[in-house]
């Protein structure tokens, strides 16, 4: 039985931590690369529909986002759906409209890829298509024809 | 050293948003030139599957009400008809799905309907690819001859009506 008795004086050896910085740095670099820093403050609620045939976006920087939904701050902005791009409210038409915004975004990109830019419409499921239709018309006017209806993957629920 | 790295690591951990961009990809038609009258396209009625969605999110397909679950099968029947049934398309190349929605249709229902139409095409392409090449459509290499052939056999022609002014 004395076989299993611990020898009083012996301590368990300390774990070798010399490789810890390497691991931490590796994780750090991973998250640095994976992080998208420009996270615009969201002003509207966008609970997107769930459908089955979604496609993933490969080139994230080639996508411009338009958010449509009821404002989160209902006390100040009311309940009716609003359009948001970058981090401010916008309109369908005019100087602060969809067309102006997308054209501006297009001009920031090099000439060669402008035709590949996609506009992602991230609309709350409760929004009515009338508003989306108006946005689509504006996009057609500036010949920005690639569109993505943002949706999450899953089974379609009735 | 490790402390600073940990600090940065925690910062990036907290700020990272891992959300993936997913959605239904759609190509819009070019904006019609107001000076040019729209071209008159002779389209055989049997080749067009008419899908209407009203403001109460109800479906009307070929002038008959339909449940959403039945839409994929009906669309597939339409595009795979190859001239068999008189009400459906002559051939898969000629088949067109016309989608028309009301201004009051919800985004959820519109996206769901669009999804069912895309699903019908994906399934039809997949079945064709399996019978012809023994591989699923998704497994065909991108821009390969096989993929182009399948796409040519089942071109996704989902036409959206011009919005009507009320």
C-alpha cells in the first residue's frame, strides 16, 4: 500500500509556459484579421427572413449595405420603416438618396471592379415591398444591378 | 509581452463580429429608356408561370390560389414540362416565371417566394446534372463546360413586372 502514498516533499513540476505568448499571438492575429473594424451603429431593426437557398458573399468589400427597417429609437423617429446607410438615415431619392450613396461608394472603388459591386438590402421581414421597390428603381436608374436580399439560412416557416 | 498580447486579444475578441453575409442573389433588369418604347415580346402564355403575391401575402399562381409549400413543385413541373402538359412550358429554355408583387407585400413573403422559385431551379438543375454527369450541380467545377451546359438547359428566367403607379 505504501506504493500509492505520496512522497511528502515532491511537488508537481510547473507547467512550461514559454510557448504561451506564441499561442496568444496566433489567436491575436487571427482575430485581428477576422475583425471588421468599421461596424456602423445600427439605427434600424433588421430581423431578416429565413430561407433555404442562400448564397454566401465571398468578396465582402465588394458589397454595399442598405438597411431598411423600423427605427430602434421609436420615441424619436417613430415606427415607420426608414433607410439607413453607413451610420445615418437616408432617403429613397434626392441628395441623401440611395442613388447618390451607391454612386459615391462606387467611385471609391477602382475602375475595374465597379461593375461587380453588389448592393445588399438588409430589410426587416415586416417591411412592405413598396419601399424596397422604390429602392430597386433607384438602383436600376444608376445601373447598379447586382442585388442581394439579405437573409439567414434555415427552413422556411409559414 | 504576453500581458499586452492578451489585452489586445481580448479587445479583438470583443469587437469581432462573425456575422456572415448571406442572402438571395438577384440581378435587376436595366432601367428602361423613357424614349424607347418597351419591346413587344411575343410570349406564349403556356411558357409563362404567373406568380402574384398580394398585400395580404397570399399567393395566386396561374390565377389559382396556392400555398407556399406547393410553389416549388409547381415551378419545377413548369420548367421540366418539355411540352407534355398543355398548361405548362414548351421547353425548359422557353420557360419564364413572372413574379409580381403588391406594394403591400411583406419583405418576408417576397423573399420566401423568391426562395421557392430559386429552389425549383436549383433542384431541376441538380436532377439534370445528376442524370447527365452523375454529379450534383453544386459539385460541378465553377465555369466548367458541364456547369455552363446545365445553366443553358435551365436558364433562370425570373422576370419581375415593372412597378405599376397607382
